[in-house]
C-alpha cells in the first residue's frame, strides 16, 4: 500500500531523504555563490558589501595600490542560513510533490 495515508514505505522515506539532501546541496551552493559574488564586488569596486549577520566584505582600492579585500564572517550564522534554506526548500518541494500526487490520484 505505497502512497496510502497511514502507511509508511521505504520508497517515500527515501524520496524525502533525497529531497532533503538535494535541498541542502542547493542551499549550500546558493550561500557560497552569494558569498563569492559579494567578495568579488568588494574586491573589484573597493566597497563594503554586507550579508546581514553572516559576513562583511571590506574592499580597499587606493590609487597606486593594488586592490585588497578583507572579510569578517560568522560560520555559525552561515550554517543557520543554510539549514533555514534547506528546510524551506524541502518543505516547498514536498508540498508541491504531495499536491501533484493528490491531483493525479483524483484524476483516476
């Protein structure tokens, strides 16, 4: 009785596990891309870029000197951000999946 309410199956557990794993990888990638783009903007423009509660990138650019960039970051805040994005993305995907599964079963 796979997919029936009240029953659990290895298939649905594995599906949810895969959704959570992939959501974690996507969330980690998004946070890393945002950090790299912020660092590049701070380095190239000599400006300060802040990701609230996670990191601050201070770019330095003076005439005659090569550009420089320093970073102040919180690993704990980055982990919390990744976990929050993972949970949100997982819940959205699972709710869309269950909604689609429900609409297909009502068509039969």
